[in-house]
């Protein structure tokens, strides 16, 4: 046998990030199946359903664009942990979005009450997610703190902090619309044909 390794350091580290992200998406799919099976026992809340759908597209968008930046994860441990923290946040958000069987029983299938209980944690986690995107892309040299994209993410993160502090349905809709707008904007940037 030669001295060649079966994979390089980047490939090796991406496997771990992929496992965490894959586990988060597995929890998402389990949550969806559980809600479908329990459909007659659950009175859904439109804002809650919207976040359940939107977080899926946010996660797919993240994974699709991660490959572009993946060569930096092997530079040092701090950059690897930064890259790993994003899938961890997705996992936390997904676990918060999907109630357990006990929580469904406690709220008698009323998802409005459940969402009101977890909304602040979800919103603060999403705010942290957007700030992490900016930090990671800045540290990896793809954006500077004065870039327009960083300002967009920072504005959206502040919007989520406000939504967590101001418990009003209007703030829920503003957070949803802001996220949809930013997701469309970044999707057009990333996936446009050049």
C-alpha cells in the first residue's frame, strides 16, 4: 500500500458536519411524519406550520451553499467549530418546532399554545443562526462586516430579537416575511446563472 490516505482532511471533517446536519434533517422528517399521523388530534397554527416549512428550505439552502465554502473547515479547530455550529443550531430549531407526544397532550393538540411557549427560543436561535452565517463568511474571507449581505443578515437577526421580545402576532408575520425575502434574495444570488 502507498502513503495516500483514503480521504483528505476536508473530506474527513465534512463527514462529521454531514452527520450532525443529517441527524437534524432526520428529526425534521420524523417530526413531519408524527404530525401527519397525529393530524386528527392536532389543531395546527398557521404561523407554526409556516416555520416548519420555511426551516426546511433554509436548511436546504444552507447545505447547498456550504460546499462552496467547505475548504476552510480544515484550516483550524476554531473554523471547524464555527462551521459545525450552524448544523447544531438547525438541530435545536427543528427540535423546538416539533412538539413531543407529551407536549401535544399537554396542549391538548392546540399548536398555538405550544408555539407561544417556544417562539422566543426559536426566534433567538434563528437570530444566532443569521449572525453565525455572517461571522463564518467574514472569518473565511468571503464577506467583510461592511458588506450589504452582512447588513441584511444583521438586520434580520435584530428583527428576530425584537420578535422574541415583543410577543405579538404582527412580529411573527414580520419575521416570516423577512425570512422569506432574505431566502429569496440569497437564493437568487447563489443560484443565478452567470
